[in-house]
């Protein structure tokens, strides 16, 4: 019944002339578009999709809009086509923090915009509905986010088939990092250094356990602990923006992702340096003893953890989990037959096309499928592992090999995203 209502609304939208919104004051329409752009940016929308969405909505509201977006701000220029340009042009310059993925709020914002364009929601009601999304997070919600960090770290260690002690240490580190991230939310100075402090804590705890209790896969445990903070998705989005000719936004996002990797590396190296000062010598060994069922259970756990961390609506949990698991399984089994880059390419292509199909037929953001579908494929862990190995071994050749590995994953992912959009073009921008 809900699906039928959405299709009926979309069908009715085709018959609403743009001039139907002319009775609404130009300032009110501009205010709505500014708030819409602000929210899409905050909920992790990339530059090309944000600008496309704002342009489409402004056209329906009978406003000429020229948006320009980058990871830390926007410039929006509006004009009322019914009046001379010099009399009606308005420019808004917004300084914004880097967006964070929030699938629930993204879907709700998209729904509100659709209802405004369909004429079933006026601008005052739309502002009120958007304002309701800003209610402070509950204690239960914050606890779930912290648990999400721990579950994600535990699951990734399980996917790598590490020994039980390694999995336990990674999960414990993840909980500590989740608590640190929550504590830093309203502390700007700490927030700027969160990645470095988190990596230092993960490195210290891992090194202490490896020195005093039993051997560990040291670097792998550290990387699994930091999995939520790794900027693999940001790197992928950056290259995707560059390929779509959003050069400034893509370059800025790429620089931000590289800076995050550097902060994580610095924190981990500081931890290892402190360990040496204390006279401790961690026992390091490479061991992957777990049976296949551990990997299977870990995949389910990882899918659930990312549904929590992406802040999906409860109704979307199963869909998000299926997308995350499907992307991993396609890449895994196709990679065994065709090679790892080919598996990643195929997974990104199919999940992008599936997201576009979902957006077309269910009238909801395709990001609900697309983002979870590629999250376990992004190259954040590879980049951090390469930098750690290069600094530990003081060997630039190791760094070159890591760079090539990151490039291979990035190229396969971006190619999959591009050709997925060609296989089934998106009917919507989100």
C-alpha cells in the first residue's frame, strides 16, 4: 500500500506546473532550498549528487539555482526567473563540517523534499519536519553507536580469521575507540585529534597484550580496531567526484582522507615507540586458524554493525545488512575466479545498479543499498597497513607496493560505480 502511494505521488508530480509554487514567497523557497542543501551535505551526500538534487528541487520550486559544493562548505546562488536578475539574485555561503553518513535522516529529508514538490506538504510543515530530525540523541542511541564500533572491529577481525585472542583485543579496542569518539563529539580540540589518539590507544593496548600475555597479529589487530575510522569510503567518494569533474570537491576530499590516514599512522607509531621506551617487546606472529563458520558469523555481525553505524532506520536494517553481505560475497567469490580487482569491480557494479533500481522503483535514496554494498570493499585498511609497514621497516619499496594495492582497489571500485550507473542510470540523485 505504501509503495502504491509513493508511485501515485510521483505520478501526480508530473502534472504539477512549476508556477504552482510562484504564490510562495521567493525568500521562503530560498530558505527551504538552503536548509535542504545543508542537511544533504551533513548526511554525507557527495558533491555531484547533492548539486543534482538541489538543482532538481529548485526547478520544481520555480527557482533558478546554481549550487557549488565542497566537503566543508557550499555556495548557493538563487534567482527568481519571474523578476529581473539584478533585482532577485541571492547568494548564500555556508561553512559546514565534513558530512557523516546518516541513512535515516537522509531518507527522511528526501521524503520531505518529495512531498514538498508534490504539493502535499507546505514549506512551514517541511521546516518543522526537518527540525524534528535534530532532536538530541538518546542515551540508548549513543550506547548503540559505541557498541557498533566494537562489533565492527570484532567482525573484521573474524572476517580475517584471526585467533580468538586477536578478535577479543580488536573488539575491546573498538569499544574504547567508540567511547572516545562519543566523548569527543562536543569537544572540538579532542575531536580534531580523535584519529591519532584512537590509533595510539589501539596500538598501546595491542602491544601490551602481545608483550605480556600472548603473541598477536599486531598490525592486523590495530587495523581491525580502527576499521570505523579508516577513510576508505572518503577515498572512494573523492575519486568518484574527480571522475565526475567535481575537481575541487574531489581534491579536497582526497586530501582529507590522506590526512586521516596520516593521523592514524602517527598515533599507531607513537604507541609502538612508547612500547619500546618501556622496554617491552611484543610477540608478533602471522596466524589465521579460524574455520569457515567464523568468517560466516563475522560477516553477519559486520553487516549489522554497519547498519548501526550508518544510522539506518530500523525498517532498513535487513536491507542494509543484505547489501553489505552481498558486496562482500560477490567480491570474494568472483575474486577467487577472476582476480581480486575484477571481483571488487563486479560487486560495485551490481550494488550500484541495485541501488539505482531501488531508487527508481521504491522512490527512496539508492544510498541505502549503494553505500553498505561497497563499505567492506573500500581500501582504507590497505592504505594504513602500507604506511605502518613502510615506517616500521623504513623501506620505501613497501610503501610503493601498498600504494599500488590501494590504486587497484580504488580503480576497480570507481569503475564499478561508473559502469553501474551506465548499466541502470539513476532516476534520482540520491
